[in-house]
């Protein structure tokens, strides 16, 4: 499964192991992640793709907003993650 902007992923390595994030951007072998609580949108976590477990879930709202506006808010990220759980 492909990890794209708006994908909901789980960290499988590091201090944040087991936490859910939304992919805000991709750059080569890295993804920029936020969860709206500990990792805010203005300071996303840069993490290697091999340390992420992708899911089939993609937040269409987040994906569309990133494509059109270019940014999302922390509350929108939290809402998308809560809908996934």
C-alpha cells in the first residue's frame, strides 16, 4: 500500500512507536507526520517510510485540503484521526 498525503499511518519504531499520524507531505524516503496533539502541523515529524506501517485509510478531507489550500489545522488532523479510531 502506498503512503500518500492524507494517509493514516502507525509508527513502528522510535519513541512514538504505536502512535497514529497523518502524512502531511512526502519527500523521497521520508514522510512529514502530525497528529495535532504532540506533533503539531507547524512542526511535523520527519520519519523514514520504513519506520511506518501504512493502512488502507486515507482521510479524503485532509488530502483535498492539502491539495487545494496547502495546509490544515491541528483540530482537523485530530478529528480525522478520531474518525479513524
